[in-house]
C-alpha cells in the first residue's frame, strides 16, 4: 500500500497490549471488521486501508485504548462492541461509562446503551432495563446495587424474580425459601459472587443485607432504604408488577429488568413489564433503558440468534394485529 493509505495512532503500552490482544487476536478482529491492516510497530498502532475504513477503525482503537487506560479489562467482546459502535458512526469512546469496583478489577459499560443505563440508575429512583439476553441489563443493575450497599448508601440489596417455571409447586420443593428460589436466581448470585466475592456475599446474606425472595413474598412489605432488583420482569403479571412497584419506601430505589419478547406466562398479554413501561414512561423519577441486539456482549453468535428471534416475534405481532 502507498504511504498515503497508512495512519499511525499513538497509544500507551497498556492500550497497545489491549488493542493487539492475546496472540494479536484483537488486532485480527479489527482487521476483519474494517478491512484494514493493523500493525504494532511500538508506541501505537499503524492502520493501513482506505480513508473511510481507517477513520472507523481509529474510532474503535481509541475506544479500546480509553477502556484499557481507565483500568478496565478488555475482552474480545469489548473489541467486537467497539467495532460495531464505530461502524455505526457512534462515539464508541463514550461507552466507557461509570466505573464500578469488582474483585477482578473495575466494571465499565461496554456499549453506549450500557453507559446510558448506568447514568439512569444513578439519577432515577425507578429504572426499567428492557432488551434481549446478553446485554448486561441484570449484571449492571446488580453491580450498581452492590456498589450502593458497599458504600452504605442503602441498607439492603433485595432481588426478586417471578418463579414462573415452578408455579404452584414452589412450596413443595425441599428446603427453606432461599433453597427453593436460588435455582431461579442463579444469574444474580453469579453476578454478586463475581462483584463482591463469595465470602462477603455469604456474610451479608447471613446479616440480611442481601435478600432474595420471589415476587409473591413482596406482598404487604414496605421496602425502605433498599435497592430492589426485579429480574425477569416480563414474567410478572400486571397485578404482580403493580404490587412490587408500590413496595418502594423511604430511601429506596428499584431496577426492573426483562425481555418483553421472552414471556413465559400462559397469557402473554398479562405481562406486567411492557404494561408498566407504557404507563410510567415519562413520569418524574422513572427512566427506561432499551437495549438492542447490537448491545449483546456475549458470543457474537448470540446477536445473530437474537436478531432471528426478534424477526419472528415481530412477524407474530403483526399477524396478531391483523387478526
């Protein structure tokens, strides 16, 4: 290639390692995404390709570098997200978002949508996080709530979820309430273990500072000075949703997460998540964060799977409306 098609982007050593990646894997992902040649001569990266491709690749490189320089881990998923944002012409560096502490290092938003979500969680008493699996809506809510608890800004972290699969049989399962419900709360416990560690999680559960309960057990309670996470909220009925939303007491905050396209209720029309958002969006103190397939930060195949199911879901809704 001619010299005019090459551009050098200076980087710190930390950022350079992140952009290159293990065995140059990250650089290879960038090359595939933008059809450029990525070289690491030292002190930065050299991008070779046409002007449009170099400009987009440079946006992705700077986003990855900013994340690495902030102390956050950079994974292949982060590189793919940065590349997707850069291809859309978004300011991928804005996806850094608020940093939160964790055992393995800081947690940072991986996409612009995640950054907006964290900002909403910090500024609003009630936040709905809606979108497909793999977009981080539950993990970031748990991380935010754990941060509030560790800083003493709330007294309790409460997680609740409809145990739809168990139905009326929940009471017949062996063990106490935690043992009955824990299989349905596995994603939340995995996130908490990752964020605060198993020992602290166990201590805080024993002290009642971290609590799990099915939505049915929220009835009649007033949740004060707590951060409440309602997970898998698409499987809460309209009555359950109204009940749990009105449990908020003094100094309490709530995050409600779910995927409206994954309703497991017998009567899909009774789902309380979309109904509540329709009623409450725009109300003071309420914010709604919407995630799309492009925000999926798991395996790249997940985004394509989500897109396929979303297309079928949209066709089904259109058919229902015509009927």
